[in-house]
C-alpha cells in the first residue's frame, strides 16, 4: 500500500492571505486546529511548519472552498463565474474595487506612462530596534517578573538583553525570531546564579497584594529554574513543545518531562490550577497586575554604546599595560646564563679546620717578641738566631 503524498503547503504570505480571505483570525484558526495562537503566528511567519495530521488539516482549512462555490457548480455555472463570485464574497474590499471611480482611476494609472510610486523607505537600525523594543518590552518584563519574583531584576534583565541585542544588531536583525532571541537572553540573565551574591538580592521584595496571586507566585518560584522556565514558555507565553525545547536547549522529551513535573508540583499545592487553561489564565492575570515600566529605547541604546566604549577602553588599557610589563621584563632580564654556585661538600681524609682558641704561653711569648721588634724595614726580614 502506498502512502498518499502530503498536500502542498502554501507560502507564509499565502497562508495569511488565505486566512484573511476567509475572514478568520489567528485565534479562530488556533481553535479549529487545536493549537495556540502563537503557533499559528509562527506558521504564518515561516518560523515553523505543521507536520503530519496538523499539516493536512491546516492545508484543508486554508484551501477549503466556500459554500457559494458548491452552489454555483450545482446550478451549472461556469468555473470562471463561480471563481469570480467566491472572490467577490471573500475579498473584504470588493465593494471598493467595484466603485466606477476607483476603476477609472486604476485604468488611468495603467494607461499613463508615469513610473510606479517608489516603495516606502526601509527602517533604519535605530527605528527597527525601537519598534522591536516597544513590541516586546511590556510582556517580556512581566514574564521575567514571574520567572524571578523581583521587579528590579526583571527590568534590569530586559534592559541588559536589549543592550546586548543592540550591540549585536546585525546578527539580531536577520534572525528568524528577534523577539525570541531577546527573550532567551533576558531569561538567561535573570536566572543567573550570581545574582544571589549581590547585597540587594539577599532580601525578598514585597509580594503581590492578592492572596491568590501570592500563593501562585510562591509555588511558581519554588520550582527548579529550568522547570519554571519551561512552564512559563509553554503555559505562559504559549510556545509549542519543540519551540520550548529549542529555547531551553533541551530535547523535546526532556522538555515534556519538565513540563509534566512542573504541572504536577503546581497542582499538588494549588489543585484548582490542575487544568492548563486555568494555569495559563492565572499566570496572565498575575503578570498583568504588576505595573512594570522599563527604560526608554533611546536610553537603552545609549547604555549599550556606553558599555561597549567602556569595555573597549578597558581592553586597550589592559593591552598597553601588558605590553609595558613585557617590555620592562625583556629590558631587565639577564642576557646570559649564570650557573648557580654549588653547595660545599666534605672531602674525606682531610680533617676539618678547627676554630681558633686561646693562645698558649709560647704563642703569647712569641707574639710579644714580634711586637717589640721593628715594624717595617729590611731588618724585619732578616731572621735572627735565638
């Protein structure tokens, strides 16, 4: 038995156009497919593609014909007329296109020899960065707060992540998911174990005002860091399991195991949150109750540039210091080898030299006689018989 080939999947732009032509939102498609809205958005942006039964159901949902087409075929109309009617029903701006003035204007533009209008100018790097910052920051600060339970650390983590993103903007700008790149960087900084050594992080911050929110945050923060991150990405952010595993740098079975254990730990302490939908809702409500504001994008870019200049100057100063120390060492180091003096060794057969002791009577007499004689002159050298 041969397996039927998988249906062709339209391009990402065509997927969005077909969905909008059917007057469906991403949430509607997610409900029909049994996935999250984030998954549908990743399908339409080309980050991921459905597989297996999801692929067949997704293609069938996008390419399914409208009932108007079926009725037109049963009435004996031609395929061209039925397609025109379906297009007229599906296009949201069909009435505007049918306006005679619009058609006349379009014909006039087609007949004229004027060049088409130039495309809108592309965003500059600062503008693109500011747009990404404005889009991601509000939700990312709340997610980081759920991950750490500290407001100041959440703001600092997001700012540091965007500073690093601006420092590596040529790399981030061409990434398939710039928001995911910044999110992973912020999570890594927020979960760094070195924060526990900082003096201001030795004391807990004020908990949420609501008792239910306090209980949920307390249970959430008692999970291991990787379990906490996996649960937040899957049930909080809405990523699917492969994306969660990729962002946490784990295999899909490992990510699924962490997710199950985290859900069991939360359900053990809070049985009312055993359902994933209720847990997702409560996490969203808990994050929304905290009003967390981050810095302006311009100040973040300036901070990144200032940080880069500081580290560059420090690297230059260290290099100059290293070169100076090396030059001084080469200048003062000996230019030839001097072997060390060997320690003394005892020679066998020769008695050791005795230390001088008190003089005998004969020696004292001789010493006095020598002192009484001439001190200098040739007479000193002539021996005398005694």
